[in-house]
C-alpha cells in the first residue's frame, strides 16, 4: 500500500448527528496546504485511541456546528512538517496529540497540543485521554490521601486501569475495582487492585459493605446508572465522588434518579456526610495537560505505571474504527483500545 500524501489522504468525518457511530461517520478525501499555518504542525498519524465518548462526539455534544465535522480525540504519529515559527518540535519527532480531528491519515495540530515521545509505541496513547483524565481528575478533584479507601468503576478500561495504579502506587490507597469477568479481576490484581467486584456475578452493595465498612473516601465513577447510585450510598464522611462518565447511559440517554435506602435527597445525603460530588470534563483542564503528562511519563519510568493496550482484538485503518468502538462497548477489552492507521516508514 502506498503512503498517503498531504495533498491526497483520507479522514473520518461526522456526516450526521447520531449516537450510532458507524452510521454517523464516513471516510472522505482530505488534503492540507503545502505551507504549514503559523503555530501548526503536520503529523502523519500511525495510531489512534478510541474512547467511549466518541458517540457523544458524533451526537454533537462537543461540537455545536452542523455536520460534516472531524472526530477522534487522540492520535500518535510522526511529525511530517512544522511551521517556521515552531522551534521545539522537529520533523520526524514522535508525538502524542489530544485533538478533535485525530481520525485521519494526517492532521494539522497546534504545536501546543503535541507532546514529544521517546518512540512510536502505541502504549503512549494510554497517557492521552484515558491517562490525563485519571491523573487530573484525581489530582485536582479526588484529592486522594494515603490510607484512603478508593473505588474505581470500569476499572479494567482505558482510564480505569490508570486510576487504579495511581491510587495504589502513587497515592497509596486501598483500591477496589469493578469489572465484568474473572480474567479482568486477575488483571486488576496484577496492577494493584486490593479487591475486585465482578458486577455481573457479585452484589455490589454487599461487597462494598464488606470491603469498605467505613465508607469510600474516593470514588472514580465511569459507569453511571445503578452503579453510581450504589457507590454514592457508600461514600464516607468527607468522601469525594468524581464523575468521569456514564458509559451505561451513553447509548440509551436514560439517566437513573439518585435514591437512598432512607429516601433522602441527594443534597441531604451529601450534607450529612460532608461529602462532595464533582463532575469532570478533560477539555476544561487543557492548561494541566503538559504538567500531568510529564508526571505520567515519570511514573512510567519509575515502574509505578503500566501502560496496557488491549490485545484481545486488532484493528487497522480508518474503516475499522467503528469496529474498535463496538469492541470497547462489548466489555471484552483489557486496557486501551487502539487502531493502527498506517505503517511507519523510514
């Protein structure tokens, strides 16, 4: 297969607003001008990471413009060209990019959105949306302390696995993780989980009562629905629940009303436990990206952090991104789901 050129390549475009990613996107031709705009870098994309929230992108949650528009939140590639005013990034550098146009063979991206990498391993995609979400949400909102008891839901997923490792190896907490299989439980124990709960076979309420009799100090919540309800009912005095997402409701759009065994309101529940409930959206913390990426890379060097890419399935090319997203939603993945877009060339 011949290498795509800047003057004639392909990208994935959102063609209509829908939560059906496959139906709402199409591979279309694209090009970039020969002269790189000021402050920009042209990157040849080698790998992209898929995220559960991609269906929110295609539904217009992040972009109020009418289709067509670009999609894809994270790319890893090699720098092809740089603007004349960009001095700290060079041609052939390997970079990680957090953007809104990642699903393409080439992207034009601001130099401020490029993070230089030591090589082109796809494992570094774990550090992008998934890793930064975990690191910033915990560091800025969760505020874990040594000895805290922490719960991570969807713990074997892309962001959950990072949250588990940070809570255990950096913050030195007791960590409980939810997952959907015994194999995932074994994986979670291998990266630092003290206790695991299989939400398909275990009673979450009973297990939390057993593992956290004094309540949960930190809750990193990704699932929503009844999982969110149950976790919040186990929050400790002074506990912090950070809502990362609500993957169980993304496709249906149906939220579950908060309820407690006593029937108290959410406000009363939080007041009488001096607890806090915080929402988190990564794009609101752009000014923290460089700081926390450096921390994550340092933790990786110190062996406090494993970067686990899903190996249960492989995907190649823009046309396979919808398949990769289906795989993520199937619950079968271990770690970050990655799509290889094209081969590296010398």
